[in-house]
C-alpha cells in the first residue's frame, strides 16, 4: 500500500481554514467555560447559600455525568422542537462551553480550597471584608495553581472540538471529511488532520509551560 498525500496538499487551504475555525470555536467555548466555571466553582464553596450551591452542584453533576456528544445533539436537534433554532456554530460553542464550564468549576473550587486558611485569617485581621479577601488574597494565589489544570482543559477542549463537525461546522475535522469524500484517501487525510491537532495542542502546551516558568521565577524572586 502506497500513501498518496496529493489530495492533502491540494486541500491544504481548506484544512487551514478548518484549523482557524477550530481555534475560533475553542476560544469562544473557553471564554464561556471560564465564566461558567468561575460562577460554578464559587457557588459550590458556600453551602450556606443554598440556591446558588444547589444550582452549581446540579449543573456540574448533569454536565459531567452525560456525554458531550449527547449534549451537542440535544442543543442542535432538541431545541428546535421548542421553537429555539440556533446556528450550528452557536450550538457548538454553547455545548463545548457548558461542558468545559463544569470541569473548570472543579478546577476553581479545588484551587481556592487549596489556599491555606491562615491567608484568609490574615486578610480578615487587616480589616478586609470577605469579598476583599477573596479578590486580593485568595484569587491571585489560586489563579497560579489553576494554570496547569486549566492548560489541560484547553488541550482537551481543542480535541473535543472535533465533535462539532457532526453539527456541520466547517472546522478542521469537517474539512478533512470533505476532502476524504472527494479523494477517498482517508488514511492520509486523517494523518494530516492529526498532525494539525498535534501542532495546536503542542503550541498551547509550550505557551503554558512558559507562563508557568515565568510565574515560578517571579514567585522565587519575590
């Protein structure tokens, strides 16, 4: 069996266009996921606020307990039955954002809970309100601890974005499938698609390592 990458080279502009769409979907989903994750993580830290705690806990349980593909199909095929028709791109971003937010909320909750209680007490002894302690003492330290798991979440989100090709979004995977439909060279095309995904995730991993190194150096210097 001989490999023929000619269809890949001919369709390379389409793959690049799909990679750009993958980045756009991932970036939008990550923004939504971080916002939901911050809300959900903070909500699960205070059981005394029962409505917020219940909503946050139910959200995390529901999203983490069901497959992402099912969630995407519910948005894309289920919402129109209630008269809510969203564009495929919006469904993809919403589905990935909701899914990512559930995991980000656990990252936020874990990072905040890992801060030593003495830091909180020190802030309160200086006359800070609980909100000021959270904003000026806890969150800055927790943010540093969130970076490694958040990096893993970004990489997972890039890979999970391949599922939105089933919603006919012209991202990387979907563009590859269109090339296969014409050329019938599935192995070569999927190898090229995998290489582009590897490039994207590898770049993110490298950037995050640099950020961790810089933060680590600044903390040692301080």
